[in-house]
């Protein structure tokens, strides 16, 4: 690991390389958990969580919402980014400054100097919810990384390769863990195994994941 890049991490906030251009900053979001949580409630008051439907007609077990000038949506016609929340008919709420600061700091630690997210997808996993192995390829610019922030219950993350058939690595993502996925791993398959029931003191009986993307031009 490049010592200089990570010199200002606090003790206990190690950085691990998960794969090529993929870095886990364990517990990196812990110091800002209260602010993140407050700001998340403000976003969700305007854009409530909802279960989207896949193009195949299945209701997703993960509930979702978005902040930013673009939001990820799925319906029977397909997956896409849209400026408008189809539930409210209004633009998605802005990405809170606390979210932006955390995402920029994390990207910077992983060597991405100018991360400009325009979309923050918010995923909520109740017990038994899962996200099957998939690629994220609706974004227009793959040179910018994706930053993910895990809150609440732990999850087993599957990190595969460029092909669906590549055997995935497994790692546990815990409350406060931040992962930065760049260049070489940007199009890797990945997923989340079914969440085990439990209770987190701040977040309650679920897992929440924030993923920051640059989706537009
Ligand atoms: C690796 N979310 O929203 S975040 C998703 O925990 C998604 O909710 C998972 O996959 C979650 O699309 C995983 C980590 C993540 C996000 C995007 C990636 C890992 C990635 C894109 C490429 C490679
Ligand atoms: Fe994904």
C-alpha cells in the first residue's frame, strides 16, 4: 500500500486493496455517522425508499432511493439514470454536503483526485434482502470511480471478475466501511448475499449502502 496516500488515516482505519484499483477503507465513515444519518433522513423525507421492478418484472428485495442530479431507476422498460423521481415527479434531492465531503475524501485516499459524483444511489437491505451478481454499466464515464458507504448491519460482499463465471472473492462490509472502485475493477461483477437479521444501534434492523457515481457527461 502506498504509505503517503494513506498517511492521514486514523489508527484502526486501515486501507486494504481488495483487487486491482479497489480499496477498502475500513470504518472510514464512523466519525461522520451522526451527520450522515441526519442528512439521510432529510433526503428520504423528499424521496422515500421504494422497491423498484426489474425489466424482467421482478420486485427487487432491496428498497432504493437517490440523491443527486441523476438517480438510478429500474422499471419494466429497463435500467437507466433519470433526473426525475418517478414517484414524486420532482427532481431527486441534492446530494448532502456531508455525503459529498466523505465521498471526495475516500476517493482521494484511493488516488482519485477529482471525483465529481452526480448520483448517489441509496440501497436499503432488510433481513434476507440480497443483490445478485451484476455489473454497473449504466454510467457514461467509466474513468471516474464508484465510492460505496456501508451503514448498519454487516453484509457479505461478493467481488467477482470481468466475467460472470469468475469465482468471486468474499469480504464482510461493516458499518462505516467505505470502498472505492476504480479503473480496472469498475466493470467487475459484484453482489451482496442475503442479509442476516440483527439490530444496529444507529441504523436499526437493516443495512443501508450509499453508492456515489458519476453517471452523466
Ligand atoms: C464494484 N451495491 O448499488 S456497493 C449497486 O452494497 C451495488 O449495496 C452494493 O452493487 C451494495 O450497484 C455494493 C459496492 C459496489 C458498487 C459498485 C461497483 C461495488 C462495485 C461497481 C463495480 C465494481
Ligand atoms: Fe452494483
